[in-house]
């Protein structure tokens, strides 16, 4: 800042027009390094197996990534707004169980609406606890993760809930232009949340709330309402993902979402989104989702033990977060 006050106006104009410096180059590396890694990963997998780049396998990668991607995109909004959601996996399970049980008693349409309403309601509970209740976001959603998990066990009777109507499978497995509805759901959620984040007043409120909570509040941004709404969106997205997975298998278990939250958070972090809030992008999360999907699919095609997939995924998270922190320090 001191340099800018001592620099004449003419020099300042010249500086603005000058080629990007080290800070800008590091920012580009932070932004697009993960994209380059994804492309390298695709090349490696295509060289190690002949079936990786086939149309059917690409469809398989996208379909398998749909549930994780839908949840990850919504969690991205929560994190950018300065929050954190550990309970999405439990909401995924509760909403799916409610959708399945209500569908069995009434109709598929009513079951889906009930599941979505349950997701929104659980998300609102998170939002109220972390805003009105002033709970730490990590601690608050850790508590609801456990509580919602217990609710899932209670609703399911600690067993598997089967969906009676076989046509429920059409919700996820119907194809449009060669791709399953679960894949189209992922695309729709990513585009919708990307638009919401970057092209609406609500999106600007999300960035402002996460960037500087107090400054945003003093500027008139409804910070508590903004954060609460991101949790509601996370709950609805978790419900969508849960309903899709339930439709694919025509069954739901009370532990079905135990691991999906960690995959979703991994995708957010691998994509280069900052857990400090105030910045991030849906496209980053989608790149993280694809990285995890390509690794899982490529390892399966090559017959690699799944334990190595966990090791590689964990290492990528460490490297991605570490590289992000390093580039921020160097470009500061």
C-alpha cells in the first residue's frame, strides 16, 4: 500500500497496463493447475486401459459422480458464505428414506416432494442453529450429522427400506440424449447454482458474507439469512442426490450417506475452493468431482485395490490445499 501512495499517477497507469507479475501468474496456477491435473489424469488413464475413453465408460463416470457432485456443488455455496456442512450425508439418507416410505404409501410424485421437503427442513435446522443459535458451523453440523443419522436409523428401523413401485427407477435411469437423468440432474444443479452464485444479488451476498462477515452486515447484507439459505440449498441438494441413488437401487439403508459427505468435501477442496470463505466457484468443484470420478473409474478398470484409491485421493487433497495456501502466501 505504501508503494501505491508514493507512485505518480502516470506511473500507476503504466503499472496497470504492464504484463502480469508473479502474483498474477501464481493466481493463474492456483486457478487452473487442477484443470491441468485432470487432463493429465485423463491421458494417463486412457493410456493404461483401452476402455477408459469409450462413450459408455464416460457416461458411467458421469453417472457415478452425480450424487457426490450435486451435494458438493451445494456445499460450495455454504463454504463460500463462511459456513461448513458435515451433515449433508445424513440429510441425504433421511430424505431418501422419507421419499421411499411415502412413495410406498402414496405415489412416486408425493414421495419425491416429501423427500425434498425433508431435505429443506433439515437444512433449515442447520441454518438456524448456525445463525440464530450462533453455533460454530463445524460443531453445529457435526452435531446434526449425528442426530440426523440417528433419525435415519429410527425411520428405517435399522434396516433396508425397499421401494415397491419398480417405476421409481425411472427417476434416475430414464435416458435423455443418451445420458441418464441422474447425469442431467448434476448438470442442472451445477448450472443453476453457478448462475445463482455469479449472476444474482444473492450470490454477491454469499461472497460478501463469507469474505468479511462484519463488513457485509454493516453494509446492509442480510448475513444470517444468506447463510441460512445456503444450508437450505444444501439440504435440498442432499435430498435430490438421495432420491436419485434410491431410485437407482430401489432401496435405502440408514448408513447409505455415511461416506458421501467426505467425497463431496474432498471434491470441493480438490477443486481449489478455500475453506476460509469469501471465494470459490462451482466450476472448481465440478473439476474436483471429475478428478475423483476419473480416479475411481480408472483404478477399477485397471484392477487396482480400492485402498490405494483412498491413499491417492487423500494425498491429492493435501497437495491441493497445501498448494493453494502456498500460492496465496507467495502472491500476497
